[in-house]
């Protein structure tokens, strides 16, 4: 009942106050654009003011999701006039087996650059030829203006000092695709990964997030989906440039300003997905699963507004909110793991 009372039943736009203790009426400050509107995609090829330099993109991470988003970013960098053609992708170097018969191995970065395929983490999908795997973090991030973080967050503390030393934080922007939360060692309160990145990078470095109903393999195979870019880099032109780097015909990106809400949703939905897997494994049926999703969404809303400032109600209706919750509770790895656990 307490959760239900926290959600307004009035049919109007509302947003949460900064204290997170309630809601107030008013127009949402989200600048979400229609993600399936073809006209928004057509603007992606427009040129930008001549005083703005080309973007050098670096993807930090080359796992399943990192390689999948590289297919999108690589194609966009090739066609967008304000991007350098080459997209660097930092690869945690390892030996991979390339021949099952004689157990022949090769360096993963060499395989990606020669075969244009991540045979270990995204087999069967060709990467754009302008995506270059770089095993040296220093070389990968040097002079980058757009950093795309897509790797397990526990690796960040060791990597961020090196990244900071080789980029200009005042010229560079970050976008995190990491779905998780940190916790303050002293207060035990949740901390956004994007904020942890900003704190280490310093010098007014800003980091947005890209979250949504995005199963990596489906994105890589160009099956239509939506995603939400939450950011505010202080300039409408910069915000739009970053959105265009991700947006394409089969991967439609809308932008909002609620970084905290979008990022927290990306972490919390995995917890609800575990419950969905238990429901499936115990054969409790669709009605029970629907109830779980509804109550889970309410609890996600309460958590976000309790621990983070500026969270907007409209965020939960974006791809980063309810859509990501649905797809994860029906096809995500957390659901599958919980389903198998319950069966056994």
C-alpha cells in the first residue's frame, strides 16, 4: 500500500522533487524525442558547425555488449561528417582458439582486426572494418573525445587513472553502458557508476548513460529496438551529436536528461528479473509474473526517488524503464539463471 500511494493516479505529467520525497505537477524536463520517427533519423547526416572538431570515439570494453554496440557506432562513425572514421575498441588481450582441430590460438585483438569478428564474445557477427581493436588502453583512449564505457564495473578503478592521463577531460564526454551500482564504503548508500567515473576523471568531465531494452545479440543482428540516452553535456548541439553516434534505423535512440533515473533502472531491473526466473522455474504462470513486474516497477520507482535526486516519473515509461524491465524478465540472462536454479 505504501508503494501504491507513492504513485500519482492523476492523468497528468508529473515529476519528482529533488528531495525524492514526493511528486509535484508540472511539465517534464525530459527532452525525449520520438524514437521511431524517421524524420529524427534523417537529421543524423546533417553537418555541424565548422568550429566543432571531429569526434574521436573509443569503446572501452569488447565483450558481448561492447562488440554489439561497436557494430552500431562503427557504421554511424563511417557516415557522420563530424566523426573520425576509425573507432577504437579497447580489448583486454587474451588468447583465443581459432582452430578446433589442432588447438591453434591467436591474440583476440589480432583476430578482430583481421577477421572483423569477435569470435569469442560475439561469434557469427561481422564488425565494421573501421572498428579497430587496440590492446593498449593508453593508445586506445589517447585524444579521444567520446568514451563509451561498456565493461564490468569492477575493472573501472584500475583503468580510470590511465584513461584520465591520456584524454583531455574538458574536451571529452563519456557515455556509460554499464548496468550496475556502486556503494559508498562509509555510508553504504548506492552510488551511480556514471558519478564514480566523473569523480575520478575530474575537471568538469560529464558522463551520461545509454540504457534500454537492448539484448546484445539482437542489436548486433540489427533487429529493431529502442534505447534511451540520458545526458546533459551543457550544449544542445553536443547532446545531439552524441545521440546521433548511437542512433540508426534499427537502433532508435531518444534522449532525456534524467541520468540517475535511467541508470538506476538499468541496475534494478536485473533484481526483478531474478524473481521472474523463479516464477518461470516454479511454473507459477503468467498472472503471477505480471503481478511481479507491476510491483517490481513500483519498487524500482520508490528506490530511485528515495536515493537519487532529480528522478522524473516519465523516465520509467522510456525504453530504459518499463521496456528494459519487460525484455529482461522474459529473455535476459538473470531470468534464465534463476529459472534453472528453481528447476534444479
